[in-house]
C-alpha cells in the first residue's frame, strides 16, 4: 500500500459517510470530499471508486441518477438508501472494532 491509498476495507465506509453528510454527490465530489477531510492523505482512484459505487448500487446501498454538474458536464449522482444508512452503521462499527484491536496491538510492550 502506498502512503496515500485508501486502507483495504474502508472505501465503502468513506463513500457512505460522504453521501450521509452531503446527501447527493457525483463520483468526483465523493473523491474530493475524502481527500479534503483527510487533508490529502487519502486519495481515491477512479479505478477503485466507480467499481465500488457499482457494487453498492447492486447491494441496494445507494441509488443513482444522471444529472449535470456545475461545470455543465453529465454525471451520475449517488445518494444513500435506507439500507445504505444501516450499512454505514455496520461499517463504522466494524472499523471501530478493528481500530481498537490494532491500537491494543501496537500499544502492547
């Protein structure tokens, strides 16, 4: 893993959180939000983002519709479904559990 890659298993969590916070975003806005809130530590590559969004559509976590960006470009806008909101809770819980375990491991003398 390179310094600015999303840690494995956290991309869904970050996408769901972006949509929960902002309601409806297109892919570039999702990636930009993740980079911004992480102070450019995390970068989402298109090759990871769009397949993840497609899987999330299939799972029913998000819905999408076509629209036009502020720059007058056609883009697919994503928003959370009720199932997606529940999944966000699951993802946060799993992440916190793993982070607590890692913290315990690295603090062990």
